[in-house]
C-alpha cells in the first residue's frame, strides 16, 4: 500500500500539476503561432531551394560562400529576420503575462504550503505575513540577471538563422531535391522556436519559484526550504540526487533550464517534512528505466562501481541563467 504523502507535498504537487497543464497549452499555442512564420516564409524558402537545384543541375559545384551571396538567400534571410523578430515581440507579451500570473500562483502555493504544514503539525493555522502581489510583479519581463526578457528572445533569431543556413548548406552538399531541401530549411529555422519555448518554460517557472521563496522569507515562520524533485523518468539525475537538499531563504534554487523542482518550507517549531527521496525512487526502478535516464555508457559504468550516484551532480554558472545543477560528464566522473 502506497504511503500517503504529507499534506504540504500534496499541496505543492497539485500546484505543479496545474502549472504543467498550463504550460502544455501555452507551448501548443506558441508552436501554432510559429506555423504562421513558416507559412509566410514558404515562398522564399521554395524559391531558394529551386534556384539551388537549377544551379546544381547545370553541373556547377555550389560552395557555401556562393550560397550566401545569392540574392534569393539574402532576401530570405532578411524576411526571416523580420518575421522572427515580430514573433519574438508577440512571445514577449505572452511570456511576460505568464510570468506575472505564475508569480501570483507562487505566492498562493507558498502560503497554502505553510498552512498545510501548520495543519499537519497541529498548531494554530495562520500567524504569518503575506507578501503583496505587487512585490513580485516586477519579475515579469525580466531574466534572472535583471535584463529584459525581450533581449534573449530577439537573440533567438541568430539560432534560427544558423539552423536554416546550415541545413541549406548540408542539403546542397548531399544533392537533395528542392522539396527535401525546403523541409530541412524549415526544420533548421525552427531551432529558434525551440530556444524560445525553453526560455518561456525556464523564466515562467523561475518567477513561480522565486515568488514562493519570497513568500517563505516574508512569512516569518519559515526558516529554510528543501528541494522537491519530480519522481519520473523525465527528471534529470542531478535533480534526482539533489532532492531533499536544504537551502537558506536568501539562496535561490540552483535549478536548470525548464526545471520542475518545487520548494518545500521548513516551518519554525515543526518537524521537517520528510518523503521517500528521489534517489531511493530511482534505485527502485527497473534496469530499462535507469538505463534510459542515464544513457548506456553511464549506466554500465555506474553498475560497474566506477562512480557513486552522489558524484553525478555539478553546479554550473551562466551570466544569464545563474547557477544551475547539472549532470557531470562520464569522462569527468571517471577522471579522464
């Protein structure tokens, strides 16, 4: 029989499920809107693919520099930049609104988590300070370093441009027909969309977590907080091994891009909330699941006793994203 989760974890997991449901709908909306970008560029992409095919059919060897000098290539890139920057402007409004919305949910989830901990501890509910919504609305439209979200979204144009150009060069070198070349170019172009989806997930979840942390700090009854990792096969091993780690209230969670970890409050005068760790959950999984999460090389080395799971966590720093946990490379784990 499954052990019943502590009430505070039930509250936090319920909020996380709500966020993930909203996120899925938003990602579908962003992907659908992106199709308009591709549709408006279709005629430019097809014309360039056809032009490359004509030059190749004539026996001419087309180099990368020749491709980049073609008028139709330059026309496509100019139009693509306009379209993607317009998309970035639309996405900025959407993500900024979601950041504000999720920050409010972060305040609500933190307050409800504190109440749940008090109820379970059998003490009088309430008696803690509530942070006003206005205190966290300033998070909207900003990255973790305080720079505008729009700056990072606009830079996704470079990711799209590189993906499109590289796909075209590769398709030309392989002698692909115009239809295949055009499809590969669209796929390369969508690298920018993937980056913007990642930005949306990361910055909205950060606003949620940071609002929760701010409420814990303001409450006057929370002393520290602990990391709660999702226990499923989509969770990275660094989060699995960091599950349960305790942080000071002044310390942001060192979460990675698109991370789904939650913040569990440690309430003054109450026993700390405990749960079956993600580490123990992982050890209970079958070999297929463990191998899928680790990758075959790392799994075999671990099974061979060449490193311990606790050694797998590394903390990386990025000027834009801040500190984040990540998985060490197998070479690093083996001391190579």
